[in-house]
C-alpha cells in the first residue's frame, strides 16, 4: 500500500465515519502508519466560515476523518505554484504554504475547483491498515484526479467501484441499505 491509493469502504461497513467512504491515502509507512482524507463526506460549512480573514472562495469543507477533527488540511491540483506542497499522485498535492495559498486564492489563481479542504483526517497506527486490508474492510483502487476535484461526492463510491470493473461493478450497484434490496 502506498500514498496516492484510494481506499473504498467495503459495502457493509457500518461505522458511520466510514460507511461508503472513499479515502485518498496521503501517507503510508511501516514505521509511522497511514494518513488519508475522506473525499466524499461534506460537512455543512464553507471554509470562509471557519477562518477569519480568509480570502473569498466558495469551497465546501469535508470531514477528513475522526482523528484530530479540529485540524484543517487540504489537497489541491496546483502543486507547481504552491510552495511546500507534497505530491500524492499525478495532479494531486497535499498541503503547502498556507499564507501563499491565501495569496493565490485572493489572486484568483486558486479557485474552488482546484482545492478541497478537510477537518480532521483518517489515521492508522503502524500495521493497522494492512490488518484491516487483510480482514476485508477496505478495497484499494487507483486514484484519478477527477475523483478529488470533479466527481460528485454522493456518486463517488459507486463510480470508483464501477471503474475497478468486474465484480466491483456489480457491487457498485448495491443499494446503500440492505433492506432496500
């Protein structure tokens, strides 16, 4: 497992934090564990409502995960102009110089379609994610930049499953609740 992979919650996961979650893995090492952000769980707040003196941008904030929910994180597609960004996969970067980000937003060089903000993150201790993978809690898939910045959050889990093909395409059609079957 490596950064840039997308983790899909198995279809019957009942934990409300991760039910039908699509998580972008941004870090994974055997010594440190893993970090990722849930791409498809928006919360009812805009970034301008969270931070005073933040430049005007119509950007939804997402629930990144249950770890450190008071922390703000962001992924974006402008790593070539945002200093200190960490490349996660082709066209997807994590973090970067926050003051420069505000300048780029104010200058309209970064717009809402370029960035996604998260409160909290999803984290695993060393070995925990691999144990959960063996147990069948997660399904790994390739990251597509469109998942992060263009796919509608309420269609993302099904779309990524469908893109995996084969039996995953069938799983993608399963209703959210078993009683609807």
